[in-house]
């Protein structure tokens, strides 16, 4: 199905069009509301329904596109504001943040992205994955800002990541295992969460995922 040029086979397009993702719909009845923390003109900030830590957020483009580096200049400027506001909310509740994106060159060259719809992860916790990424990708580059990283990585399949304190990092990654950065963040953080989002959904009750989501939504919307 296509609505306003969005394919509703994509769960993030469903979220953008209908206000609730298919996983949230699976977890909760309508009276439990949705996972959206706030919206802007072009982006939605939502709870990741397979959180690596309580409060794990995603910044999702309303437009179906493969990477945030492919945004227009105006959209990038808007993203900077949305990212800053989302990080401020997270810091106020959970402390330092680690962020990352698997940026696709196209819908066929996805750099480990499991969902081919541009989204940025914001995970509570100061997690240093640089040594592990640099081991696998020796050409990883350092950038003075997140915006500089996006501009440099545009047009390529890439991995991009950073922490509150320090530069943004990025590397061309045309070949990458699925959910690579989720694996590393989970590994370094020593998280009890599972890195594979499908397993997180499958074992949601055992992992207390539903409770984490409702707790985080209450804290971040207050």
C-alpha cells in the first residue's frame, strides 16, 4: 500500500502515517497510546521498541529515504534542532548519550541497516565503541561535528556514531553485517538487552521490554 508516496510495507512509514508502529500495536492496546515522544515538520522522535537501554530513542524521517546524509540542507538544519532537543530530554532523565546510524547508499546497499528507512539511534549511556569499529574498519574518520559527518558521508553506505563528549565518527561501509552498531553498543555496555531487535520483540516479556517502554514514555513526556 502507498500513502502520500510512503510504502506501508515499511514499519517506520506505518508509524509516520498512522501514529503507531506495527510492533507498538503488537505490544499495546489502543488505550496505551503510541511511542512518539515529539514530532517536528519532517521528523518523529520515538521510543525504540527493541531498546538497548531504557529510554532508547530513534529520530525517524517522515520521508521514506535510505540515510540521513541524503537530507537536504534545510532538513539537516531541522535535524540538528530535533537531535539537540531529543538529547536534552534524554540527558535530563538518563544522563550521557551514545548515538549511531547505519546509513544506506541506496535501498539495495544498506550498510547493515535492518530497516531501510533513515533513522538515528540515541541510546542512554556513555559507550565507547570506537576501538571495535576501528579494528574492523581501519579507515574510520573523525569529524568536528555531527553535521560535518553527514555532509562528508553523503552518497555512500556508511556507519556513523558518536558520544556526548567527543567528535562524530564515520566510515564508508558498503559491506556490513546486519545491526552491526547495535551489536557493539550492547557488547561494550554489558547490556542485558539483546542486540537483535527481532529477538527483543520475541522475548519482550522476559526482557521487561513493555515495562521499559511505558516507564520511558512517562519520564520523557513529563
